[in-house]
C-alpha cells in the first residue's frame, strides 16, 4: 500500500496516491534528501522520478543540474510557481547548477505571444519574481529559448522520434503549436547535458508530468547521445480557497496571485473554506477538521517556515482552542508580510535584471 | 472548359485539368511571360497562382523574388528538380532576387537526417548540381534553414495559426516531424519579405501545392504583417519511362536520376514505353501515337531546346518516317551529352561552393 507522508493531511491524498500508481512515480519521503525544505518536510513534495541519483550527487558532491522554465504568457505568477522556485532554490543550495529558461518560443507557438512581448514580460516581471522567491542571482543561469539554436535544432530532431498518436496519448491536445512547444521543451530540459552529461532534476507540478515522460522517452530513443534521463520531483497543487484541488485564475475569488494587493487577498482568505465547526461550542468541543481547511493548508504550504510553530497551530486548531476566525486572521497577517516582502524584493531585482547571467549565444 | 496548352499532348492532360479545377489554380499560357522557357512554351508548365503580379513585376522591372529549397535527404536529384531549377533560372534572368535554402531542419524533422549530414550533402552535391542546371552563381543567395533564426521564429508563430485538422486535411500525414517541417517551410517561402515586402514566386511540382496553399492561408491570417501571398508556378511531372504519371525511384528501371551513368540510362530508354506501332509496316502507315510516347516526352521536356528541331521530330515520328528505335537512339545520344555536360559542370561548381553567396546570420 502506497502511503504519502503528509503529517497534517490535506484531504487530497487520494488523487495523488492514484497518480503515483498510474504514472509509476516514486513516493517521496523527507529522509531522501539532506535538510529537506518546507514543502519536502510537510508532504507537499510527494513524489518523483529517479530521485536516488540526485540524492547521490548531493551526497557525493557530483555535478548535477536543476532547471525550470518561465512561460511569459502573462504578468502574474501563482503559488504553484512559488513551490517550484523554492525546490529549485533547495537544489541550488545543495550544489545543482541552476538554469532558468524563458520559454518565449513556446509562448509564441502555444499561446500566440510574440517573442518581443514574451521577452519584455520575462525581463520586467518573471525573472525578478523568481529571484524574489529565493534563487541566488549570482548562481543562476538564464537564457531565452529563441536564442538557443542548439535547443531548437534538438527539437527538430526530437520531433522525428515521437508519433502523433503518442503525442495525443500524452497531451490530449495535439495542435501544431502545442507540438512545437512540447518538443522544444524536451530540448530545454536536456540542454545543460549538451555540454556535459550529468543528472538533472526538474521540479514540477503533477500536470507537468507528461512533459517529463516524453523527455525521458526521447532520451531512451536517442541512446547514442547518452543523456541521463531527467529526474523530476512533484509537489501537490496549492488547493483553491474553496477547497477544489488546484487554485486557478478561472476562479479569481479563490485564487491568490503573486503579486496581489494584500487587502484583497485577506478578503479572499476570510471567505475561504475551513474545517471549523458550525457553532463555537461544537468547535471548542470537537476541534477543526484539518483535512478540509484551506487556510491551514496555506500556512502549511506557504506561510509558516518553523515546524514547531506550525505544530502548535495544528494542536490548538484541531483541539478547538483556536477558531477559524483566528486562523484566518493569522493567515492574513502572514500573507500580508509575505506579499510586502515579495513586492519589495521584486522591485529590487527589477533593477539588476540586466546584470544577471544570461547565456550569450553566438 | 479549361484547356491546357500542350501542343504535343502528353496523355496526362486529364489529371492536370482535374487538379486545376480541384485546387483552384490559374491556367498557364506561354504568352503570360516574356521569352517563355522550354517548359513554359511546351505545356510542361501548366498552371500557377497569382501569376499576373509576377508578370507585372517583370514588365515594370519591380522587385520580386524566386525561391526554392534543397532537401538534402540523399545525394541524387531527379528530372523534376531540373525543371524547378530551369524555372528559377528563368525568373532570375528576368529580374528576380533568387534564393535557395537548404532545408536541413526539415530533413532532420521529417526524415531524421542530422544537420551535419544534411549540410555536407548540400555543399558537396545539391548546391553544385543546382548551379550545373543553370542558376547564376553570382546572382543566387543561399542559406541554411538551421542558421536562420528569423525563419525558425516565424515557424513557431505560424504553428499557432494552423489547426491539426487543417494540417491533416492538407497533408494527410500530421506526424510531429512533418508538422515542424511544414511550418518551417512557410517561414522560408516568406523569408525574403521579412526585410522587404514584395511578390515572390515558387516553382513547384503539383505535389508541392499543399505547402503553397498553407503558406498563403497563413499570410491571410497574419494580415498585420502585410506579406504578399506567394505566387506559384506548376510543372507537370516527368512521367516514368513505363508511362505512369511520375518518375519515381521506387521503380529504378523507369527512373533517370542526376547524375546517372549514361550507359545505364540508355538501357532504360531502350526499354521505355513508346507510341510506336506493332509492326514497321503499320508504323510507316499510321505514325506513332505521340500521347503515349515517353521518349518523345523526354525530348520535349528535357533534351531538345530548339522548337523547330522538336517540331521536325514530331512531324517525322507522327507520320511514321521516324521509328521508335530511331527516336530512342536520338534520345540516348542527347541524354548522354546532357549527362556528360552535367557531371562536368557539377565538378566545376563543387570547387567554388565556398565562394557562393551564403547569408551569414548573426
């Protein structure tokens, strides 16, 4: 029986257990990596592929890389991006060569955003935002997909290795733009290995697993190139404030974007689904149903770093000493601090964006 | 009633008439352009799209371009390529800026030929061969698709403008490699207009019309870019020596490649389908059935430049004064001369390939 380590429960375990079985993922446990980060310690990171080779690289200080992409389709990011960046920062701190690519070609092919517009958005918002979330600007290498001829050339070769039916099975949607976007992404995740074959890890949400599977399949079909199939690490979605599995901009009242006005965010938190009981008397007597509580989930996933502090809140809330109103107030204060800190850092990094390590291609 | 001008008949008129109706092509007549070339004068060139604007550019000496691509999938070309080059040379002589691109990315995506191998084949064979067939080396601009970032970027934007269903309707095959190849081709045919909007003409065989249609559709969907939809001009296939509609390497005994050993070619010509009668007596009395005669078709399409000379042969052969054996002998001699001349020029141009006008991309 597969068990996902989630000390606080999330009410969503079933879906993730199913995904692990269906996609053949490895279950993640916090003892796999040294000094696990918040998401790793708390069951937010729940699975991966080929994690042992990454653990070995960390332990033996061997070269490996961590990579993620920026899709410059709009000028906001969400809490899911935040966890990706925090995982990247974790591997960066533990020795990974760290790459962030701007998927401007993908944004053009799949969403119709012009390259100029994609570049502008990435420089003026996404890259500073990623740094504001914890990447080390001195240790992170950036590039624009549209400038990386090697990745593009690889995409054309990789396209020949995938049939339309496979594509459709993996993505459902097999529109021409989607196809070009996906094969280019395969080039990107392997790019650090073009120069030096080494393991690499891609932190993603579960919905990105199709890309990972396809990239791993292509590697197997290009045996002569001797790439390491990329490893991946999966985190749970930040649930929507109304309790559904994933926060989504399609339901703005239940979604928190970065950046977003703290006052507006606090209003949303006040309306969020909690595990509080119908009456105060009942709540005091039975305590909160933690699995249903989206506000506790916010604290756990995003707002409280210290485990002891989170444990105290867990204890007080589940025993009814703390009310839903109080936990909402706490979440509002923490979120306001976070949002203010984020926007301050965002402005700071906007000013140094031209000094970052962008790969110059000849 | 559509009538294709073909003074000698070819036995294949029906198929081409049908294509004109189905695809909505313009019927080509030799009076459309000044000093029509052999293929234009003899009904081999039979149709086009937007030909008037090209005729106007020629007449008024306004800028326009002619463009074709080299697909470096093997190291032979065929008689169909020869007519493409002759048509290109015609427009070059009448003022067209002339572009030849090496479709190395397409060869990788659709056929799995590596970029290095594609480049080698193009430089060592295809480019010298195209020059040997009549292009002016000083007036022709070459580039490699894989180096042309602007074309590639355009391909990613164009992909978003086409649905999978449209793709399937146009090509039948909608494999990922095929899709990448096709959208890149759209970038190529428009590339000369990236700098300067002007009409352009693409000489192609009928089987290439899907590419042209798709490129024209994409132009219509990118109205703001103000491209001229490309014009096209179609030539009939050189029929297989056994009488079927198109020479094909799948039937090597009925196919003539460039280059090919003249002795082997003469053997194939001797076995070709002719319109000669069953007995000499009958032949003298009735003359050859010219519509069936693949050897006369070779003379008409490829081997005899002078119209008076071709008319004399037509006259003698259709009245029975000339036999099938004699016309085969004549074709063999002409083909041997052509093949020797071609290989001599091929060797000559191989030596100067590094001095040609290749676009250098930054």
